[in-house]
């Protein structure tokens, strides 16, 4: 049965189309009170490649992934390898189900628009979503994209970018340059860039990106293992980078999960716009050892949707 699903999915991918069709839900409005804290400038940010919510046996269970995420108590979550209506995951809208369980708003952007269902990236948030943009990246066999979601945090815009870069080094190089140009043009709001980059923090693809976003773990010569190796060594290929107004506090990659990746959790402080940037704190408790034409698809929410 598992082999049949794999064959069907491969067949569908062969007929994949360009990404489009952003899906946004503000069902839970401003749910920030769900994870009440004394400091309302403290943000817990998670990125997680969920592998279509499938375990090692190939069974897809969004509720299990939602349970894992609930334990992290995040304000903002970015997800990669999200299935929506695909046969291999029993035609479920995975991000909708996860958001429903967590009580969070969400935006979903497909990287692959297939004959049956889609596959892509998502952002979940306890804060209202103002807008969402989907930018296709220069890609090889499998289409890749970056999803930009603008949140409303205490009346101010906050941008969340999430992506899943390609497997080949040359492909990732083209994608990172394209991504850097896009980020530079859209810089201004406090922001986070998070996702599965399929590369370690020492890879040259981050050179231009780090002129716009700071990478606290790289700066401190630290690494979180996010992709366990079969021999036990593992690699750190899932990353969170921060714009200057986000002050890094802590990081961890808990060894939990339905996926073949571990989630990454950052705790940050959102500094006031007029605050002088101080030196970042460096505490790391519980750290795991470890020119293509730009085309965007935009979903701007009307007042009735907010």
C-alpha cells in the first residue's frame, strides 16, 4: 500500500505546475493571550520541517505534529514540507488541522501545485495576519518558493519569511542570491527568516543574507543538530535568522518529533523601534549538541477577513 502511494505521488509530481493559491485564515484573531507572559515583547519562534506529518512508517498524523508543537508554546511557527490534499497524506489540509488544534492563525503557500493537492510552506501565528506573499524561487526539478507573511503585533507590522531551499549546491546558490535581493527590497519591518536551507551555517549561501539578518548561532560558533544522521552524527540545516530589532535570547532543537528533522526554537525580544540596539544576550540552555524575473502572488486581507 505504501509503495502504491509513493508511485502515485511521483506520477503527480511529474505534472506539477507553478505555485499559486495562497491560503490564509485569521480564525483565531489576536490569540496572543493563549501563551500569556509577563513581557509582551518576548517572542518564541519555531521552524520545523514536518515531512508531510509522516512518521518513519509513512503514516501522516497532523495531530501528532500539533502535539509536538504545543509543547514548545511558540508565538510564531514556520513549517516546511506541508501537504495539502495529497494522496500520500490521505487528502488532509495539514496546516489547517494543526492550526485548529493549536488555536492559531495561519498562511499557507504551495511550492508545488499538483494535479491532486499541493505541497509547500506555512506560517502559524497567535497574532493576526495582515497579508501574505508567495515568491517562486529559481528551481530545478522540484519547485521551491519563499512565503512572506506580515503579522500585526500590537498594532505594528512584523514580517515572517519561510523557505525550503533545493538539494543541489548550485541550485541553492541561485536561490539564496534571489532570496537576498527579495529581502533587501522588502527590508524595513522587524522580521525573521526561518526554514530548511539544506545547508549548514558555514555554507556560502548565507553570505549575502547575513548582511540583512543576523545569525546568532553562527556568530557564537554554535550549531544545533536538526537532521539526525543514521550514524548518529547529524547536521544542522534548519535555521532561524533575525533582523536587527530582534534581540536573541535562547535557542534549542529538542529531540522530539514525528519527522526526520528536529524543530528549532528561538526565544527573542522585540526591541522598541526607537530603542538603541544593545549587545545580544548569549544564554543557550538546553542546546542540542550538536536574474530571473520576480513574480509574486499576494493575498491581502480585507477588513472582513481580519
